[in-house]
C-alpha cells in the first residue's frame, strides 16, 4: 500500500471505533493506572457477575449490553490485565500515564513521621476505611456521570506523587477543589452513608456507597451533616468544607473507588486529562 494512504485509513478506523463504542465506554473507558476499564460482558438475560483481582466489579446495563466498570489501581503496571466473568477470562490492556510530582512543606512533622501512638491510631483508621471501600451492595448506581460535589476550580489532581518535607508518601488518591471553608458538599449520586469518622490524615470524613463498590469519600471537612445508615438522594449535603487532618488550608478532597481501587474522579465529571 502506498504510504500516503495510511493516514486516511487510520482516520476511517478511528471514526468507526468511535461509533461502535457505547456512550458509557466513550465516557469512562480510560484504561491507565488510576483509571477505569469498561469491558463488554454481552447480552445475557441476567446480570453477569465479574471479578478483578478477586474483588467484585460494578456491572451495569446499557441498551442490551452488560458492561463491567473496572477500577484500575495506581499500582498496576501498563500491559495486559484480565477480569473473570462466567468462568471466562476477559483481557484488557492498561496503557501508560505519567503523574507529576508535588512538594509540600508541613510544620507539623507528626503528619510526616508520626510517633508510635499516632502510627497505631493511623493503622486502625486505615483498616476501618479499607473495610468501607471493600463493601459491596447490590444496588445499581443512580448515575455514572457524576455531579461535581462543589462548584469551584480544581487545585490538585489525582495521582500526583507527593513529597512531604522531602519524603515521598502515598500519591494523591483523589481530586481537590479550591473552595472556601463552610461550602456545602453535595453527594454526586444517590447513596448510603457507610462510614464517618475523624481521622489523623483525612480529618472529618464521610463515605457514601453509590452501589456495587462504587464509593465516594469526602474528607478534611469542618462539619459532618450525615450519619451512618442515612440514605441520600443525589445532591444531598453531606457536610461542609474545612481543613481538618493533614491539610494545608480549606479545600474539598474527593475520592472515587471502584472494586477497592481509588481512581481519578475527573473521569466521572468529564474532566479527565490523559
Ligand atoms: Zn486532596
């Protein structure tokens, strides 16, 4: 084939693929570390079950097709991955994404190198929060395209590699919005409050289960306005923006988790940048 035909052919293939993909796939399929993989599970009469790394995965129906919405942990290396469904292994490819670095200076050195008493507290709190992330309720989320919990500019992106006083700690597992203290935080989809707490790093925190392991977490709040067991309508206020825990100032921090993997919330508000 003459070389000059290649760009035209590529264009045709790209156009074809865009039309073949479902709306949810086009919206959410960002298969990178810290992203989301959307995998077609076919058109069975009953909802198929699927697992990834041994954990149950969110399955939704679009028109006649079932789709697995898989959270890809930040720790996954680019390359081939697979989910299991109905005794079959379904492969997908994880691409590359480079996350920037951020250097933060903290006056409170306990927030960088905690003493044994604080370490013990942190360990207990982490276990409690991981348990919440691993809970899996049967209901289907009210919406996958999420509302922004607050109106304001983004201040820190998901996945940023963070160095506190020169020491590398866990990467940024959520998205920050620059909004004043006291701003109401609204749940971006309907859900049930499954955990609240006042944690060493996260401060005042609320977990909302949107269904099937699709979970929002809000932290550093000045005030919590809900309690465990509350059923929230889409847009209900969960609390107010603050700077409790390890925060250098008031902001709204929002995590999204799928199958116990923290993924980029920007994907769900149409603000993902490859
Ligand atoms: Zn944050």
